[in-house]
């Protein structure tokens, strides 16, 4: 079970963003912040410059879809590509599309200990679709989007059943929560050839044609975490250790850490694990302390990470902690717990939460205010919102190709080029699975008790390990 | 069930023969009438609940012992189906029987220890069993897939001459769900037969004596431990077979599903249905099992429910379902502790009286 | 740092939390003879109510805790009166199932009111004392202190107060107690009220220990069962001793057994208490301090 505390956008990406738009040669206004203007082209959508190899081989100019564009044209942009043989008209009615409304699926926790995460993810997604429906008129300016929700209760089998129950009512799955749940659903998504946005950032989704991942995978996060420690914290020669959750989420982070250890030439002095739900970490702390660890890389979830660090501090053991994105929740770093976070760094994506300089962040805050029904913007809300940007891009593409069927969506992603997440996450280049390029930069945040907004993290550094590019995602 | 002479016959009266015949006929015909996936899924789940509940009823209903360990045995069966049925490709009768045997053997090992205790203590010990079970399921990676769980979608559902995943009779092809429906309800029917026969048998009457008067039963020469352990073994074995079917129906087995709330669900089913009555277990399964799905399906008719927060409404559908479950459990125990079956018996009595007084 | 001593301190603190939870089970069991599973829900609600009064309403922490205690006492009495009172004389399992039904209801009500996990604005800071290589944090100190105070209070109450004596009488023989003019109904109500009050202390300490107050607290409360069984279901002193033994066992398992016995599996410490519990039940069912004979045939 992973809680994805998602973070915000990266400011330094603006340069790249602008360059990408210039290469497109159109809609320079697309990155404008003026989201209230209904003529703003849909976000998240810009796409590969035509020179991009991926796009060139598969999609061609059709890739420059400007969804829901200002003219409210009823037709998707003309498609000049030769790889799509059928003439493009209105998509046929298929599962999850009745000719007017597109239904997407969500399988996440609505009851149980992670219900509040599931709820926030949904509100985030709903906020984005409200914006699309209200201000852009829907997908391609005319098809409204609706979410169909099923409760996963934090149980893989429940999620699989929920999936089976609603798969016939949706065009794709846009919101899932948790690595184990995603892993369990994977087999069935492949079998049914249905597209889904994975509920975790594990690297194993990168090469799977039935997944539409976003943001840098945990493996990359941890490689960049090591880079930050070695370079910025001058950690070479120090003793490093690990602390990981005892499941597939923990494994994916550890894979990245082992890769990095080999490349940077060091070994971990102690590897500790825990079970989700543990509350006492004295044993792990003593093991880490006895091994003389100076830095502890954590692939964990917030409650346990907080428990580890408060436990360590109470025993006078205060190494540097570098955690994956899901290891931190601002809420838990408040009050007395804060002292234990003094040496905590989080590896994430994007920039600081709430930073209005980031175009996507400004849009997000404005839209939550407008469509969020009083919900307070939170990091989980942002995660649900950001994932929906990817879904939006895929749906626009599928409509442009005239096919909203399950297969049509999987196919659409194969022809999707680079998607811009407005600085909320790194740009992701889709296309055929083996050619996908996830973002390989990471933003390092540091705990900052002086911050008063909802996120107690301050952007410290943007790093890209020279080895991150070399990491091979299994096919 | 009554312990008078009529109970010695499986179907004592013409009324019961006719009504059982009707129930079976309706059961067979359902897939011809109902084709929608929704209702078939609901009925398949209910059938699996019925299998497990009939099993639990053998223990709780006949010995008065309540166990919260049912989930553990269900889990054992589900992993047997996953490991032998899906991973090893054993045929249906073999993995199903293997599940029953494994459940029975584990029940036979645990039973003697557990059954030395009564009431509160048995509840707590079986609760411990569930926690230990989850730990084993999470760690025996080679068999259970560990915390990631394991898929059962490849489990063989064929009987050689017919495959429950896709079978047909002249003039009609059945879907996989409809096939599963027949399979689980045939099994549930068998369990009902077995358990009704236990009621009639000498051991069965002894078991009820155990339930009603421990010490007196012992005095008249009923060997308590033997019968109680026997009840535990049968109950565990049926639970494991129900778990095997549940594993196959879910298509995926994970370790944390086999928790105490699953056990509570089964106990609730036999309470709501009517403890001690075989028909009660089936009625309870038919009523409580599908309830969450039905509430969800008709949730738009209930304005206080919401699917996505912020749509209006007070509670989410999922939370409401849990509340409803808790409330039903309390209401039945307070106001109709003999459950739906008692309501049915009363209705039947009224019907008879009405008929005999023209 | 001394591993053994530090683990001992951690185990004692964890055990004191188990003991605080177990005391709530014990007080109800002592007078009514049933295990009240809904107590897990009381612990959960107690923690959230304290949060609500202290953070949301911005009252001083001690006032908030007292108000939460009052609220829980009233709620427990209402539940006892409306639901449990009707079950007097029913088999143990009927009552247990009703309390399980209440537990499920309370959990969902909590989640519908407070959907997120929250931090208590508790007064014990992050200060700590070091004594010869052993670190004692304020939270742990207070946990142990509260557990000791509660158990002392129990002892005095049962020994010297009229109601305490009445409760003991009712526990021994309800009919005889009735004949002596003791209102058994009132005894039940009082024991439930006490359970509600103790649940607030347990919930607050559990929340402080596990970094946040969240919906899994009711589940954590179930983990106090082994402590209760070990100590005997009806002995407050037993709950304390049982709690500490189980807490220390659990922490020592992580520290010494798990690293050396990988075949036991990851996180074996969390089931170790149940293994101990089952062994105890099989070997000595009355627990270490229990007086009531376990019903065995």
C-alpha cells in the first residue's frame, strides 16, 4: 500500500517547456496560466515535436492534437498520418462510451485506513474532469467525462473483482491506488487489453502496453537520491543503509538502490524491512545504529517512516534519511514529530506544492477552488489531478483516432508523443512501450518547519544521476 | 432444527418435499432467465457464501461453539486452488478435494487445542489463528506469492466431459459466470445434504446434545471430544472448499483478505439466516452476501449516498454498506436471534394453518 | 547504546499501551462476563474526540481529554442501555457478535466524520532522558505512568468504593448480588462508563506512539488480546503484567529472534504475542492472574 504524496511541479522545467512549445510551432499560449479562459487549449497535451523519433515513426503530425481547442470544432483535428487507415469520424459507441459521455474507471480505497487517500485522489481527478467538461466542453470539445468508482478496500482480490465488475462500463481505468492492487490488476488488464494509469510509480509499468504511467519511477527516484547524497551531501565514503516496506513497492525502490550501489561503487551496511502497519521500530533502529549508518535510504510509507525517525531520534540516532515520494506526508511531520525530520530529504518530482510560479500548480489551485466543492488542496488531490492529465491526453488521442474502444485506447497511447504535465511532473514520452522515456530527473525536497502552507517541504535541488539514463526497465 | 422424530427423515413431509423440489427447479432455471452479469455475479458470490456458511453452521449450529477462525480455513482453500489448480494445473475435482482434505487435516490439528476452550476463550484463540494465518500467507512466498498474492485465473474448471468455464446443452450456451453458478450451487447443495444428514445421524444428535447440555451429554456416554473435533474437521473442510471456490471466483488471492472481518461476515450470515438451521445458512448467504452489490446498484435511489465525495450525500456507498452490515447483525441478534429461517418457519406455519382451516 | 536495555524500555512502553487497552476489556469482562469487542472502537473514538476538542476546538489538552472521557462514558452507557442490556442471559457468542457489530458501526461512523489521520497536539514533547545508555522519551514515560495510575485507580476503586465492591459482588454471582439489593443494571452501566474513560487514555497513548491518530487504532486495540489472556481476563493487575510481558516479548522478537530465524518470516514479531497467547491458553487457561475458571469441558 503506497500513499503517493505527490509533489509539485518543477520550476526549472520552464525552459524545456518553452523549447518544446516553440518546436511545435503552435499555441504558444498553451502554457499560459489563464486557465479560466475557455479558449485555452487543453493542458497536458502538447506532445512531441515532430522531430521526435517516437512520434515520427508512429504518429506523425497527427500527434499535434490540440484537444478541445479554441474553436470548439466538432471534429477532431484532421489526421494526416498514414498509419491510421480508417477515416476519422465520431468514435463508435463502445463499452464506457454511449456517444455522448465517456466513462472512466477508478479502483481505489473508499473504506479502510487509506480511505482518505482514495477520497482525495478522486476529488483531484473529478476536479480536473469538471474543468475539462465545463471549460473545454469535454474531450474534443464535446464528450463529457464521468468517473465510475469501485472500492478496493486496500485488498488486491477486492480490486480485481471491482475491476471485473466495472470494466465493461469504462473506456479505461484512470485512478488506482497502491502497488499490490496495481500488480494484481495487471494480468487482467493485459488479458482484456484495457488501458490503466498505474496506482504506483513502480518501474515495472514502464514497458507494459496496458499501462499509462507518469512521473519518474521509484527506481529512478532512488538512483537520483544516491546521486544527491554522493554529490550534494558529499557522502562518498559514508556508510549507507536501507529501510524498505516488505512488498513489491519496497522491492522496486531496492532495485534502484542496488543498481546505484553498483554504479557508484559502494555496499549497503544494513538492510532493514518492516511490515505495513508496524508501529514499533526499535529493532530496526538498533540494527541501523549498530551498523553505523550515516544515511538511510527509505522505500516506505509515511506512518512507518515517521515511526522510524521518531524512534531513531529517541535513541539518539540521527542519520540522514532519504525517502521515496510516498514516504512523506506533511500532516505527520507537524507538531512534535517535526524534530525527527531535521535530516530528512524526499526524492520527488515537480516543484514546491502551492508554488504559483509553476503553471500547472496555479491551474490546479484555481480549479480546486472552483470545482473542488470546498475541498482543501492537498498533495493527494494533486496526485489524482496529475494522473488525470495523462488520461486526458490519451482520451484526446483516442478520439482523434476515432476509436474509444479498449483496444483503441491502448493503441492511442502507442501513438502519443511527449506529454507535458505543466510542471506538475516531468514530461513523459509515450509511444510503443519499449520506446517510452520516463522522466529521469528528480527534485530533492527538504523538510522545512518554517513553511506554513500544507506542504512542509522546500525544493532543495534538481538532480539527474548520470546513471539514471542507463537504468534499463524490464520489458 | 427440531430433535423430534420427524427430523430423522431428510424430507419429513410432503410440504418439505415439494418446496425443496421447487427450490431446486428454480435454481436450475435461473441462468435461463437471468443472463446479466450483475445478477449472475451476485448469485455466484451468494453460492460461495452458502458453502462456507453451511460449513460454519456444522460447528456453531450443532455444537454451540463460535469460531472466528473461519477466514483462516477459507484462505487455506483459496491458496490450494491457486497453487494446485492454477499453478500446477490439477483438474477441478482434484484441487477441490485437496482443498477439502487440507482444510480438514488442519482443522483436525487445531481442533483438539481450540475445542478445549469455550465461549469467550475459543473466540479469542480462533482470532489468534487468523492473525497467524495471515502471517503464513504473507511469508510462504513459494506457495502463496507472499504479499503480492497470486492469480487463480488459470485454475482448471473442467470435469472432463464438461467445462464450467464454457459449457452448453443443445440450444443453449452458458457463460463462464453461469457455469460457475451451477458449480458453486451444486457444491452448496451437496454441503446442505451432508450437513442435513449429520443432523439426522447419531453423531448429529449427539452434537446437538453437546450444544444443549455438555455435562449431561457426557454422562449418557457421548464422547464429547471426538464429536466436537469431528464437527470442527467437517466445518474446516467445507470452509476450505468454499475458500477454493472463492479464490477462483475472485481470480486473485492475496494474504490480507483472510482477516477477522471475513470471519465475522460468515458468523453474521448464519446468525441472520438462523443459527443451527441448514436452511438458515443458505438464506443468510442469499440475503447478506449480495447486499453490498445491490445497495451499490441502486445507490442513485438513495440520496444520502455518494460515490465521489462532494456530489452531495452524507456517507459513501462503501461506508454505508459496512454500517448496514453492522446494524443488521445487531438488529437480528436483538430482535430475531433465530434469524430469517425462523421468519420463514412462522410464515410456513401460518400458511399451513390457513390451508387447514378452510 | 545498550541494545537489550533499550529494547526492554521500548517493550515496556509498548506493553503499557497494550495494558491500557486491555484494562478496558477487563473492566467490562469483570462485571458482565463478556468480551466487549466494541472497545476497539471506543479507543479509536476516544483518540479522535480528544483531537476534536483539543485541535479543532482549540481547548487545552487536558480539558480536551477530560471532555473526551465524559463523552465516551456517556456514549458507552447509552450503548450499554440501548443494546447490551437487552442481551443479559444470552450466550457469550451472541453478545460478542453484537459488540463486533458495534465495532464495525463505530469504525464507519468515525471515518465518515474524520476522514483523515490526524496529529494530536499532545503536551508531552520530544524531550528525553538518558540513564546509563538507556533513552527514555517523555511519551513512553507518560504511557507507563498512566498505565500505573489507571491500574492503581482500579485497585482502589474495586477495593474500597461501594460501587467497586458491588461490581465485585455482581461479578461473582449476579443473583446473589441482586438479593443483596445491588443494582446489577447500575453495575453494568458503571463498568461500561469506566471502559469508555480508560479507552480515551489508551487511544491517546496509542496515537502518540504510532505517530498519528488513524483508523487502524481499533485494529491495534485487538492486539491487546494476548496481554489480556496472559494476565487472566478479569484481573487488572494481570492486564498490566500481561501487557508488559507481551510488549517486551514482541520487541525482543524483532531484536533477537527475527534476525536469527529468517524462516519464521518477515514481521514475525506481530504474531508472536498470539503464539504466546495460544500456548498460554493451552497450558494454563486461567492466565497468570485470572480467578475465574475458564469454561472447559
